[in-house]
């Protein structure tokens, strides 16, 4: 069985509201902000090791740990987008993640080209977050102008979630 490289086969989006994050609708994601072409590969959204309980009985000679609740983390690293006059374009991520606080859902679909529209039956990852003020970077000879948006989990996550009509 051949593998598939994740380059150009991941679609990323941000949507401010979902009626039910466990069962997102194609119509909701059609209104989402597509982040696929502004996101740097340095972004990080996903699960990490679960919280755990570590207890043992007096008679046990070894520690015991049991996973309890899932944990996920996130930060978005996005390229700024300017026109030839140096003005932000409509694709600039600051149109969504301005210098305020907010909340919404990060959606990721892997396996299909990012250019393929959301389709009923697509399996996606859904992560709910509140976000902090965007942190602008520039003038440090570290590459293109970018922003980093720190994310804070809301506890609303579903993987996989299947898109419905």
C-alpha cells in the first residue's frame, strides 16, 4: 500500500461558530476562513498526552498511572499577505485574528488536496479554542512576515468528525 505525503493534501480552516462541533455541516465550513495557504508549517494543533491519575496501593512495588482526560494544544503561525502597495489583502489572517480576543473552531482535513471543497462524508478534526492577541513578528531576519496566534482549548474537540449536509 502506497503512502501519501501530507504536502498539499491538508485543508485547514477557522470558523467562528458551529451548531454542533461533533457533527459539523458542509454549509458551515463553506463559510469558514480557509487557512491552507497562509499557514506556516510551524503551526501546532493537536492532541498531546492525556492528563492522568498516578496512585498506587501500599502493597504495590511499582507506580501506576491511568489516563483520564484528553488534552489538546494549539498555536497558529501564519504568513501576512500584502498587495503591491504594502496594504493587507483580503487573505491576510489579521482579517480574522486581529488584535483582540475571540473564539472559534480549527478544522483540519487530511488526505484530499486542500483545493477540494468540503464534501459530505469528509472526516475532519475539530478543535475548539479561544485565542489570544496575535503576536506580530518582523525585522529579525527570521523569514517572511508572520503572526503567531496562541490558542487555548475550550474542551470541544472531535476526531474524527464526519461532515453532514
